[in-house]
């Protein structure tokens, strides 16, 4: 018997008109729909007059439920996987069943469609060439500290999700950990009360501190600039003599030749000039 196919179907993140024609075709033709929240997905299906059996597939049951979905696919059933909003597998259930399909050599097809990540990134006006999606901002202090250590010096634009009742706390923490960088807070994307606020982290905190915050939120934060990186490095050596600067690199395990090159780059002077200060260094 030919196996069925799992279809990973993105659904609108707010405005129902953002669903694609292909997504509707798949939902119409699938044998059943695996949904993060069957009540939420039923509203979507009813809106487009699609009648399909629904099964529950969410983060609390995906490990166990994946096995039964694989069995259904082996029986030849075509299954559409949907989350409450956006693309399954992106901070939503989906990655577990996809891995199982790969392991079991069962076909799956991923449809392109709505995701808050790229929508917010473009809205932000920040660098779109390189960006890093970090999922939901951690709740626990120890997890936040670990994340900040990992991303503090990243040059990519940083993107993360946050709940409305934790927004101000998150902004305060980010401002302290990253400095007062430019950012955008994107709220209720594609919905009637969509709001995009751009400013520094402090300005965003001031703006949202005076209002009742509702809706899904995406934070988009500028990565560390070349100038910031240079100034931080400069602060470490600007009070050193050139000779001390060379010795500081050698103490880190670099050879004298490598240290001369590094000092040349740091100070923006030719290697031949730096070399003159290295002749007495053993």
C-alpha cells in the first residue's frame, strides 16, 4: 500500500484572507487535519466551508501522538498539519512529526505561507540580510542570562516572541543586557489593531508602559554594530603602549607574528610600524 503524505500547512497569523489557495486545496483534499487546537482550527475550516475530521496534535501530546499519525500515514491517509497560526514547527508543534517522517521514509510536503518572523523583520526596517530567530524570550532568569551571553555580540538582527503581560519586564532586561539599541515591537500582526512601534529599547518601554498591552508580540532588535565592537575592543587596549598590546596577545597564546598582525588591525596601522615595537620582545 502506498503511504499517505503529511502536508505542513501554514495558516493566517491574523487576517484570514492571508491563507493561500494551495493551503485551501490541501485542506480540502486531505483525509484529516491534525491541529494544535481543534477548536481554533474548526473556526478556520468553517470560515472556508471545509468539513474534515480533526485530531489533536499539540506540544503536550506530540511525542505520543506522532506515532499514531505515522500509523495513519502508513495506512495511506493524507494528513494536513496546522498550528493555531503561522507555520507548524516554528515555535509551534510540528518538528517532532517531521523528524519521524524523515526517519520512517514517509513523504511530507511543506507549504510556504504566513509567519510572524519575516513579517516583523521587514516591518522593523532593520537589517534583513542576516537575522537570528530565537523563539520565545525565556521566562527564567538563568535562561535569560545564558541567552544574553550567546547573543550579546551577535551582529545579526535578533527576533523573538514575547507574551503581552511580560513585555515590559523583557524590555527592561534587554535594555540592561544589550544596551539601548534600536528595535521594533510588532503587535497583533495582520490584525485589526496591528501596531508597529520603532525606537530604542528605552523608548519602546516608555511607549508601552503607559498603555494596556494585548495581543501577540514580536521583538526585533538591532544586532551589535561594527562601531560598537570596535569601541569595546579599543577600550581594552587604548591605554596600552604598542609593546604592551603585542604582549597582551602573546599572553593569550598567539605567536609574535600573529600578535603583530592583530595589533596592526586593532590600531589601523601598518604591520611594519607595529614590528618596530616588537624587537625587544622575546
